[in-house]
C-alpha cells in the first residue's frame, strides 16, 4: 500500500505547545525507513502533542520534523498528508454520520490518481469485517471496528509513514492483538510506523525500538526488547 | 469554620451506553489533602463535575456535612462551602483581574452579606495571597498561563470555601512554577481548607497529598498513602497496562526462583 | 485627567468610559431645550432619537451586558404601543397609565418567554427571539379587538400640550441611562457580565444564570415597552407594520454596537449618530437608509466590534485599536 521506497521520520529538538503553555521540550527521535518505533509515556506526557506537531495540527515553536529529505515543519496539515505522513488520531475521529465506505473514500480525498477504487478493494479484503459493515454508519460500529476503519482510512491516502495515537484505548486485549497483526502486515508493505501508546506491552511488542516521553521530554530510549524489562519505565509513569 | 466530610457513596455516571464512573466510594476527611489520579479516561474530571453539580449522578450519592448534594445545581454548590477550579481555565476576559475575583466574593457563600465595595476589598486581599496583586487592574485576558491558574484559585477562594476541588491546576507549568503552585496550595491548606487535587504530575501528587485515590476506567482501584498506592500492582497495571504488569510479575517470579535456587545451592567458590 | 477624577467618583469599570458618560449627560441636558425652539421637525427628530435610545438601552442589557443577542426586542416596543392603544380604545388617555401598563405587561411577558427561551444559547436564542417577534406581530394582526392589520387610532393630546410626549420620552431615556448606570455598578451588572464572559464559570461562582438572564431581559423589556407606550399616542396611530417593524428591531442593535456595547454611554451615542445621519439621508436620499444601515453593520462588525466608547477608552492610538480588533477577532 505504500508508494515508492520506504520513508523515515526524523524529529530534531522539537519544542511545541498550546498558546503560552510549552508541552514539548527539545524532543528528538528517529524512525528509520520501514521501521516500527514506539513512543510511550503516561498521560499528560505530551505524546499526542508530538504527533500533532508532526502532522501540522499543533504549532511547532522550534525544532524540525522531516520525512526523508522533506521538511514537514511549517507545512499545512494537508501538505503533510501529501508528503505521505498520515495520522490515525486518538479516539479514532471517524465521520460518525458517514458510512464506512464514505469514511474510507474520505481518506483518499487528496488523491488525484485513478487507483482509489483498487485500493479500496485491496484494503477491504485485508479487513473482511469492514466489507460486512460497508454501508453501516461509522458511528454505530464497535470500538474495534472503528479502529479498523480509522487505520483503513489512513491507508487510503497511501501513507509512507503512519502515526498511530493510542490505538489500544478502550479495546479488549484480543482486539488489540489482531490490530497489532494488521500493523505488522502494513509494515511489511514498506510503511514506517510510529506507534504512540500508554499501554507498554502493546507498544513494545510490535516495535523494534522505543522512546519514553516524560512530561515533555524523552527520558529513555532503546531496543524494545531491552526496555520491556527496564524498571526505569515504571518510574517514568509513576514517579516512583 | 465548621469542618465537614465529603462522602462519595457508590457513585455511578452514565453517558449513553458508557459508564464513566461506576461504584466509586470514598470519604474525604475535613482538613486533609486528597490526591485524585488515574490514567486517561479514568473519570477524574467526571467525578469533579459530579461533586460540583455539573452532572447529576446516575447512581449513588454525594453528601457533604451530612447533606445530600448530588442534586444541587451548580450555582448553589458554592453556598454549601464547596468551590472548584477548572482544568481549562475560565477567566472573565473582559473584566480586570480584581473584578474577576470580586465576582466570586459577591456571589459566593458569604456574598449576600457583602457590598460591591467590600467584595473588591476582599478581592484585593486574595490577590495578595495568590501573588496577583501586581496585575490587579489588568484585563484577565492579558495574563500568562501561570497567572491564569493563580486567578482560578483566587476566584475559588473568593467563595469562602471549606472544600476546594483543584482540577489539573499544574498542567502546563514548568518545574519552578509547579513548586510555586504547591507552595500556594500548602498555604491554602494551612487556612484549614480541605483540598482535592486532580493531577497528572505524579511528583506533585506525591509531594502534597496525604491520601491518594486512584481511578481507572471509572472505578476506584486504590486508596491510601501516596508511596503505597503508586507502588501497588493494581495501579501499575492501570497505568502501564495489564499485560506488561503480568509480564513484570512473571519476570520477578523467575528472578526469585533463581535466587532461592542459588541460596539453596551456592556455587562452589574457588579457594 | 478628567477621566481620573470621574473614576474617583466610581465611574469606569463595566460602566464604560466615564468621560463618555459625562458627555451623554450633558447632551441630555441640552436636549431638554429642544421643544422650546418650537420647531416641530426638530422636536420630532430628537423625540425619535430618544425613543431609539431607550430601545437601545433595553437591548444593551440583554445583548450587550449579558451577551444574549436578542432579535426580538421589538416585541416589547410593539406590546408597549398596543398597551396604549388598548387603553385608548377603552377611553383611558392617561400617559402615565399607558407607561405603567406597558412596563408591567412587558416585564411579565419577558419573564414568561424568558423561562423557556433563555435556556437556549447563542444563535438559537437569537432565532427563537426572532420567531417570537414574528409570532406576536402576526397574532396582533389577526386580532380584531386590537384593530387587526388596519391598526388602531390612539388618542392624542392637543397641539398645545404636544410637547408632553417629548418630555415623557426624554424621561424614559434618562431613566434608561441612569438605570443602566446603577445596574452596571451593582452586583447585578457584574452578574450579567460574568454570564456573558463565561456562563459556566459564572455558575461555579454562585450566579444563577437563569435568574439573572431573565432579569436582564425583563428590565430591558420595560425600557423598550415604555418607549412604545409613548410612541403610540405621539404618533396617533399604530398598526402591526409600524410597531413591529424590522427597523425598530435592528436599529437599536446596530446603535448599541456602534456606540459601545455593554456600556452606559454607548446606546445613546449610537442612537444619536445613527438616527441623526439616517434623518439626514432620508431628506436627500429617500431609500438609501437601508443601504446605509447594512453598510454600518458590516463596518462596525469588522472595525469596531465593541463600539466607539470602547475605542475611546483605548490607550495606544491606532495601533492599540488594531490590536484590540485582532484580539477580539481571535
């Protein structure tokens, strides 16, 4: 589902916030082309703000975000989508009053090519549940189904980098497992993925490397397998 | 000032099909500082809204000083001696800082006895307390974020409360500002006001709370001393995820077995 | 310097620029002299200005201070006029009785309508009030006892005593100005402004929004109603198209916004300027006044969102003004 060679994401010394509240302080991280990297941390750490800054929804105060050679900082959100960086937002943010099909087509809104229908078919084969629910209003689906629609919608834009915000929130572990499988499949086609999570296991299972965000700063990073058993993670979340 | 306990008894709050709170019970003893924490979506702010009359609970009851208060409308809550700050600060932008606080003094618990003049005088006192006297005549819209938070606290204090609910007062503050905020809260507490502090910032919670109540997915999962609560398995699970917590337990198990095996059969030491 | 002295007297704050208030009071004093000129045209024009001023003050309380933009305040003016009409039909030709009845009826009506309608916020409230205005006009038009759409003749005093209508209107305007001043300095005024600025925060501070909103609307209704009660006999004739006219609905709003929304001086200044210019325009370009008012609304919204009185309270000259417009827009 990806177009062209895999694309990486580099964030350098990013500072960002809302109005006069600074949320992120000198955040740097790297997502190599084709990698799955996790960003974990407690709520209030600034994870969603970071994704928002990369996606152009939150104003960057200083620092840069780059997708390959392309600088994303300063671009309007639709420019960032065109660059191939797509976000699956926290809470899904589906168009509840539109059907599943319409939601998916909305994902392809900026596309001007003729392969939209083919992609639609391909994605729906990947997610048979969606085919069953094709004409349902998105707002009526279960949490797990909605999450599938949200990811599929992002895929319709042919992303090269996927930013996924708190995918596991409110979902049963079994559903989370299957979604992780979906992510692995997507990654296999060459899409780089940055997965943001509060749930440590989910994030570290699926990623090769991880960063820990604590009150707006990266305090820990390393291979996911190693971090999994690092007691410092607990301290990052609970302060003790 | 009479001091009264806040009793939250089996409170449940449902929105459509979703239970934001379920069977939450705890008591806040007068004169204490209680920290209220929990991961995203745990229901902390919903609980604050229930206590302050913004929502009527679907189930259960809230009583203060022996009176049922769950069905008291928002504007009457302050007459009972309960005041709150808002997570997203809500200053009266077109009014000056002093006028903002004066409004609280005019309509709060002791407001009926105060003239506008006396209300302004009371406002001036409170501005001194929170450290906003230097910006008293500026429009509230011009304040910095830390000052806006101070203004929220001052407005709440203007209601002459016995119980103060603080909703994420530290959000967006840097380390120094957090310390200043904690000092302010301690000063308020020293006047005998009971505090319920909702926060994400663990260091702040540990530093100031006498008791900590933890909510997760709408239920109370722990209550007790800060260090105890933050080290408890239930809380670790809630914050970091059940599967990770289970894994850590397994890892710890393996480690323990290995150590007891070593104790039983110490390796041969070369002499 | 004068401003500081006046602030010492307790003016300023949410009453608005104290100098402006002083200017308004001086102008009001001057207006007392108008009937003495024996110029019927001038008397009529200024009587109209005073009438619009009273209506503007009425709107200012609910729209300006409390922030609930009503598009139906003309209802109160119309009801007030019909109170006089009804009394006249039944042989009562006492101006005081007219005003008294208008005040009572409108206060009651505002309270009654307010209980359901003031629960609505923003544009929904506006639309609901618009609907009320249209509905009442229609009901009156279909009510034969009120003259239906052909209207009612209202008894007028003779030529010699005609200036009583001018003085009565002047008095209503004065009471409106002073009333607004007293309210703005009292707890009531602060309650209104708190509701406008942030209704949730106001509730958290002990303000029962419903009660205060209804109060604001009722007080304003009394001002507009009194103006209508005087208009009816002064005009000698009323019908639904005259008393529930769109002009009477829109003018007070635009005047208040132009003059200074949520101030004591604003509505009067707006009424004076706009009605004055309108009168001049009507003399020379009969149909231009709709175009004029339309453009005024656009200009005011873009450049003077809070009105002239606030503009003159600003420090920093042109840059300060531009900054305030930007801040207001954001």
